[in-house]
């Protein structure tokens, strides 16, 4: 059962909400002013606070700041009768767990309180991890939980949505897969879709499925990824690029666990977990009115920010060695070059650089000349034993051959490995006589 504090100067609203939550067996209390609410929060440590933005003794944002100053992990849902994007963004920036507009649907409010309480518990676990890290490392007072710890936390809380943020190439897809594999959902499918890669109609078809005749090319009914995933995980990459027409439908899935196929009337249920990823802060997309604030609130129950590779220099060489093909090695000069480079493309760039370098080097050790990094990184002195460089066409032909072999001749899978379209791969197969 939860402990809930309602801070609202309207006695009717306050008493109605207190009685409503008490009928569910929760402990609920009411306060008419910001100062009284702050005092009651300190005395009773509620799980969730419902805070009206219009109070007689303080602006709601000021009251929000005061509550979170006393307890940074407190889940506060802001209530307002005049909700707009600016209000939502401001409340979000100040740490609100959610924002609801009056008059409220009580069923939706109950769901919002449950989600906020869950998010609060997750934040408390993060705080415990942070405290444990500080206890282990007294010389690092700002030490945060490691990414491994946060992945385990997300895996344990297998129903909570997860938002992954980080620059392109930082490994968001890998982390999403790790969360799934370590969770209780790992016996069910992990499916993914890039929100920026398809038009709105085809994206909806991929995610929700469609009925026959839903659009011009819909010649037969198709199950969407939400159905395919079952009790598993749906990974939505580049969520900030999702079309605004689709966002309300995803919000319904997160709130009610229901959806309909494109062109269909039957209401279907989804038990899949949603993990979303973006290379830009999603709050910026909300501020630019490209992304719904309420959908952002639902997604950021647990947010993991992946640091860029340049911020983790100690990991570059161990990671590089793990990416090398069997039998490949790095010269000392090549290792120095890897450490000197800033890796704007992050882990993906490092992996692809080493893969290409291994092809160019052949049986020789990988040297600076094979890495192909910017020319301001010094190249080694070449000698009679240096491997002769291959042409780009030779390297590309070999890369295609290796990708096909690694994927048992599956051209679609090989194209994904190479990071090119299947049609481009087919064209290159013809050009190099590899059909």
C-alpha cells in the first residue's frame, strides 16, 4: 500500500482525492497550503505527492523545488487546471514525476500514482547504489552507480519502461539487449524498430500490425512487433524521431496496455516491455514541441545516460582487443593512435575501424596505416616487412565476402552487418562477381 499526500487549497478536490485513495487501502492525507504540505511530507515521508500549481502561499513550481530539496527521490505529480507545454516542460525540468490536467480522470490518476511510486522506488535504489559506491570509494564523492549496476537495476524491474540516452554509437542497442537478457523476460522475443527509418504508415504497421486492406499494399493481415514480442521487449530506437501521429497510440500502450492493428477494430493487449533510445535529450524534443510531454513522462521511469567513449579512455584498449578478429593483433603505435583519437562515432566507430583495419592488414599486425584515422595522428616508419596496403575496392570486396561468410550467406543479415541497404549489397555483389 502507498502513502499519498494531496496538497491542494480546494477542499472539495482535496477531500475527494483523499477518500478515493483510501478506498484502495492506501494511506492518504491532505494539506491546504505549500508550507503545511512541506511539513507533512517531512513528518510522514509519502510515496507520492499530488501538488496543485495554484496555492495561496506559494507558486507550485516553488513548492515543488522545496519538496524535492527536502527529499530528492520524492515522486511529485503536478496538478494544474491550465496545462500547457511550457508548464509541463518547466515542471519536468524542476523534477516532477508527472503532470495531470484538472479535472482529472480518477482511473488515469490512479495509474499515474502507481507509476510515480514505482519510479520513486527505482530512484531510491539508485540512491542506495550511489551511497554504496561512495562507501567503497571514499576518495570519489561524486561517484555514480556504474552502468552495469543500472543495467541490473533495469533488468530486475522488468515492467518499468527504460529510456536510454547517449551519443550515436555509444552502445544503446547493446545495453537494451543486455537489460532484456538479464530480466525475467529473456525467454520471450527481443524486437526492435528504428523510429526514424520508416514513414508514419509503415512504422505503425511494423509496431501495431495491420489488417488486410488497411492501406494500398496491405494484401493480407500482419502481426505487429507488439504482438510478436509477447511477454518480451520492444526496443524503439531514435524515439525522438517518432511521428506525432503515432505518439498518442504508443502512450495508450504504456498507460492501458492496449492497441489496435492499423485498420482494425479489435482491441488487443500488449504485455511487452518498452525500451526507448535517443541520441539527443528527449526533454529538448518536448521543449521544441516535437514530442509529447505526457509520453516523455511515461518513458523516463528509469533513464540511463551512456557516456561517450572519449569520456572512458581506460576502456578503449580493452574494448579494442575484444573487437579484434581471432589471430589479429595491434602494434604499440596502433594502440597509441587508438588512445589519442577522440572517437566522435564512439563504440560503433571503434568496432568498424578495427574490422576494416584487420581486413587491410591481412596476416600482419594492425598498424596505424591500417586504422585510417585522421592524419594528425603520426604514422609509423614503414619498412620492407610492412604489409602492402590494399585498394579500397579490394578491402570492400573482402569485407563483403567476410560478412556473407559470417552470416551463412544470408544477404539481408550481411547487409545489416555492413551497415548498408540490401539493394546496395546486391549491386556490389554483381560488381565484384560475388553472386
